């Protein structure tokens, strides 16, 4: 039983998975905020282009 506890205390794989999850969440937040910022400009561009079409 003590080998299991020692091995469990030194296991870093869970921490690595959490770190990757936090990085993925941070990237998602950055992408969402960038898309929200650009959505108005992109929408305006498409509206202008569609208004010029006959």
C-alpha cells in the first residue's frame, strides 16, 4: 500500500492534463473575444458588398 501512495504522490499526469485544459480554455476565451470584436466589421463588410450587388 505504501508503494501505491508514494507513486500517487509523485504522479504528475493529472497536473499536466489540468494545465492543458487551462491553456485550451484561455485560447477559447481569446478566440471568442476576438471574434466578437471583429463580428461588427465583418458584418458591415458583407452588408456593404450585398448592397452593391444588383
